[in-house]
């Protein structure tokens, strides 16, 4: 290895003589293009530097001006890291807890093969919050889904007595559960799957929100089906909200066939939809669910599986594990992510600000009925869909919003998702709506 020198912090962080604060957006892009994997196409000419308040990001670029060192732009965060920052950027309670535990409590980093005291705290908080018997910590959102998948299969063999290696996990069309091989195998998106095969067997898909299709599949193959593993509201697909009676009917159907209802609440959980968990909107309870994103309070990647005793209970030592899942700092962050959600009544905030946002979006739709086709949302998980036409391009809308100081991103060609922090203020929602109105008017 040639000599590598690393020094400093923030803009003054210097890697082999190159100071981060001196790099232009084009130079950042160049480094990513040449040294990174090309699996994202970020918005152009903008580089986020730091946080101004819980919903405002500051973007910085070096200035050639002799007076100013930097050109700074504010960005209202309409996405909050795909719902990972429900508690708001740098939530003070969570930051204080992290700093206190690192500096004052001398929190260690140890694996799960030795007990640490914060694990008990996390398990007590997470089981109470989810109203589930057992919780198993993981790190990324996809890992919580992946573990749910494994648990459903094992439950299928050991409790339901499905013949060995014959278990089926049912998913929904247009699902998104992350990027592991199992999640890739369940995906029906060609770009997600392209040249990553062979895929995991034992997966079948049904159309989302189609009770009859699910009933038909359960009638034909129910003895082999361990679980229906699904998002309660489909996020990446464009905030697709099922009929009000879909989940109650599906829950009853699952019970009838002794099939687990396994929810992926990675995006919909932690107050996002106006309830702590989206399934509470429908008065159903899954047998097992995966959580992630805001489970880490926007500070650390924290995820977990929560479930019924007999489902999570199939785990045995050696059958599952994770070096950083529930390590002391993650446990503390997990506890404080929950505490903040409760103390700051963030699910209620999501309802209030969500109603404001949806009402505003509906007004924009009324002003431009030839452009906007649909407005959808629960709490602060919202989206608007434009009519299918070449000029009504979600990416162009994102770029237009960026020019007006808003960070939001299309999910598909014609849908733009808006999922700001649950701490967002009334006037910030108005800024968001004014910008959307302006962009739609001009598109
Ligand atoms: C419903 C759902 N499940 C799983 C994931 C994967 O989470 P992660 O990217 O943290 O692995 C996501 C991410 O967007 C998601 O929306």
C-alpha cells in the first residue's frame, strides 16, 4: 500500500493532502464514479454537509469568491433518509444519550457471546413498545426481513410440520424488502434481479391488496405455506395503501390456514403512518414483524425482529447471530429511539402534519387535474402520482424541487414520495407545498 495519511474533522478532514471542504460537487461525483460502485444515481451538483435543524440540511460547495469560503444552500428534507430519521436529524435526546454513554458511562463494544447490561434494557423497551413476546436485534432493515423469512421457514417445519424443504413464503407483487439474496429472490423488479440468479426457491407472489388471489393460493397450497410476508403499506412501490378491510380479512384467512402473517414494518413503523406501527391502523396484529430505519433514531443502523413466543422461540444457539446486532451502543440508541417516539408523541405529530400535507397536495391536484392523478398517504408516509406522460417525469420534479430548496425523490417514473421527519413544523410543510405547487405549475 502506498502511504495513506488521514487527519482532521469535517471540512478539514484531509485524506492524502486532499481536504474535503475543498472538493466541488463535480469532484465528489468524480471520486464516486471512479472509486465507488455505480449502484446509485444521486441528484447532481449538490453535496450535503451538515444539519441546521431537525428537517433542514445544509449543502456546501467551495466558493471562488475571495470573501466567502463556501456557498451554502439550505435543503428542507422531504425524505428523512427514507424514514430512518423519523425523530428528526440529530434528535437532541438521542444525541445526548449517545454522548453520555460514550463519554461518561464508558460504554464497551462486546459481542453477544458475553452479556452486557444494555441488552436487557433494549429487550424490555422493544417488547413493550411492539407489544410482542420476543425481540431479536439486527443491524440493517433487510436483515430484519431476512431473519423473519428464516424464522417463518423454521416455524413452518417445526411447529406447522410442513414436510422438509417444502415450505413456501408468499410475498406481494411490487414488494421491496431490501437487497439481500432472499429479498432479491422475492422481488419482481427486473433491474433488481438482473443477473443475480439463481434465486431462492420456495417463494410465491400474489397481487397486493387482492384478497381473492391470496385465498385461492392458500386453498391450493396452504399446507405448505409458512407465511405471508409483506409490507402493510407498500413504500417503495409508491405508497400503495390497501383497502381498509384487506388486512382484517387477510389476518383471519391466515389464522384459518395456520399461516403466519409476517409484516415488514421497516419503513412503515416507528410512527411514520400516524400509529406506532402501520398494522395498528387496521386493528390487526402480525405474528412476527421486522423493524429497522427509525429504530436507530436516525443515528445508527438498528433493526430487529419482534414476534410471538412460539415463532421467535424456534431460534437455537448457533442458528442466527450478528456481531453488531444489539451491541451496547445500538441497544442504547434503540432504547432512546423508542423513548423519543413516545415522549415527543411523534405518531400524533405524523397525523397532524400528514393531514396538512395531504390536504395541501389535494389542493394542488385540484389546481392541476391534468397533471396529478392521485394523492395517497397515511400519517407522513405520502406520495403524489402524476398522469403517465413523458413530460410528467418524477425525476424532473425532484430536480425542480431541489432548485427550490427541497429534497424529495421520485419512486417510479411518475410518483414522488414525501416522507419528512415526524418533527417537521407547520410552516415547513407550507414551504414544501408551495414548492411542489410551483414545480407542478411549470412542468
Ligand atoms: C419495507 C422495507 N424493508 C426493508 C428495507 C431495507 O432496509 P435497509 O436498506 O436498511 O436494509 C427497506 C428499505 O427501504 C424497506 O423500505
